[in-house]
C-alpha cells in the first residue's frame, strides 16, 4: 500500500508538472529574478513597477496573467481532487488492526464508464489548456506592427541594450539611446529585436512576456503601457559574465512628455567650450572608438553618449548616474561591473576629472 501510495503521488506530480509546463513556459518561469533597485537622480513620473507577472500594466501582460491563473487554477484543482482521493483511500481503506481478511479486494476490469471517464476528462483539460494557450500566443506574437505603433529597434549587446527609434517625425530620422527605453502611454510599441553578439531575451514582465533576442534573426514583440511609471525588467537568457547586470528600464510617460524627450534626444550634443579639454581627451583616447557622441565621435561598439545625462543610470541599470559614480566608472568600469566590455584606460587624475566634467555637460 505504501509503495502504491508513493508511486501514484509521484505519478500525479509528473502529470501536474507536464500539464503546467508547456502552457506556462512563456509566462511563469523565473518569476524570482528581480532587477536591482536603483536610486535615481531624476525620477520619472509615476511609481516604480517591479518585474512581476501578477501585476500587469498592459494588454499583452494581462493576457499572459489571465492565462497563468487559468492554468494554475486547473492544475491546482486537479491536484486537490486527485490527492484528495488518494488520501481518502489511504486513510479510510487501510487494513484495520484486527482485520483477518488478507485477500485482495474485488478487482474491476474493463469497466466502460470508468475507462471513458478517465479518457474524456483529461482530454478535455488538455484541450482547454492547448486552445487557450494557442489563442494567447497568437494575440501576443503579432507578425505586423499594430496601427499607429511607435517602432523601436532593440539591439542586445553583452551586457547592455541599444534602442533605435525610427520615425519620420524625428529630425534626422533616427534617435539612438541606451538602456532606458522611453515610451508614451496608451500607444502600442512595436519592437524589432536583434542581437549584436549572443542570445539575449527581452523581458519586462509588467508589460509583456519574454521574447528572445537572437543574432542573425529578427524577432518582434509589442506592448502598450497603460500607466505612467518606471517599469523594471531584465535580460532573461543567460548571456555570460554580466547577464544579471543587464537590466531593463522602460519609462512610460504622457505623450507630450515623451515627445519632448524625443526632441531632446534628436538634438545635437551640447558643445560647451569650458570642457574642451575633456572633449579632446575623449577624442584622443579610445573612448571615441567605442562610443558615439553625435558630432564628436561615431564608435558603434558601446552605448551612445550624446545625451548621457538624460539617463538615470549607467551600465544597464547597474549603477545610478551621478558625478561620483560616473567618475568611478570611467576610472575602472571593472570595479562596478566585473567582466564588462569597457576597459579602464588608466587616465591620470587630471584627465579623469576633465573627461568626467565633459560627460556631465552631455544633457
Ligand atoms: C573597448 C570599448 C570601450 C572603450 C575604449 C570605452 N568604453 Fe565606455 N563603454 C563600453 C561598453 C561596452 C560600455 C557598456 C558597459 C556595460 O554596461 O556593460 C561602456 C559604457 C560607458 C558608459 C556608461 C554608458 C551608459 O549609459 O551605461 C560611459 C559613461 C562610458 N562608457 C564612458 C567612456 C569613456 C569616458 C571612455 C574613455 C575614457 C570609454 N567609455 C572608453 C566600451 C568602451
Ligand atoms: Cu543578455
């Protein structure tokens, strides 16, 4: 009896897992991974929305959320019914102390009603789970941009994010920023996902499900942010060294605020003559080979710094952007983000101060 009990318990666990896994794989994995909470120097409007699939703030995330509850509900119900019957059998049909009857109980073979019941019910359950999952996936994985969508190209890099806004309304046609994605609320955002190196995964749980970011392959996803705020997310596909330090920040604001932000980003870099020395150092040292500052350098390897100071964090959300941290970062990036792809250029104190002063003018 004992062995039978353990056996059926294990079997049920496997069945429950198998039922949950395919439907939930999209939505409920890695719930425990969270983004580091960063203090910001110039906070966006609205609350900070943590990576939590149970707190959806847009249609795509809500569909995943509802489906997750349905799957959890069905699997939980099944678990309770089956385990309940097992416990009932084990407790009430145990052999009593003074029970002399050691023969097997009556065996039931080939009972049509029983066979039909345990074929039809699981079949129905699997049907419901499959159909609802397929319907949700189809609604989320749109193959064309929704009407009136803002289009952004997302490029995953080891270990930061590049965003390219492509829109005829932008002066110059394109705006390039890093790590902090600004979007207007209540307007669909259509993302084209590409990778510069290895496989990453885009995941801002309160806005939408995961989407892989694959080299030499373009994926698409979309979301609509319904409330103003700062949405945290992170890379959800192991991409070596600083995978955990590849955080995502989506700042959703009113359309007017978003437009104002976009105009600022489209403007050329500030050219402040009082920090000319810092700018010269930036150009002479390798900084300019890796980084773009529009009108000054055009390195494509690293984050665009044209409007660096309009961001709240550096190094993909790993550290707040303030003068002290910025200086420490330039002095030795490996201390703040070990293994990252920016070397320390061994600047002396004067050069370090000058470059930092220059970067601080790039609003
Ligand atoms: C070999 C290429 C390379 C060189 C040279 C380089 N950087 Fe970087 N830099 C990077 C990479 C890559 C990152 C992103 C690191 C990350 O987040 O993982 C970065 C990030 C930064 C950031 C943070 C940007 C942000 O928004 O997160 C600043 C500021 C910066 N670099 C300034 C400099 C300065 C100043 C110099 C010259 C003294 C310099 N870099 C030289 C590759 C380089
Ligand atoms: Cu990654």
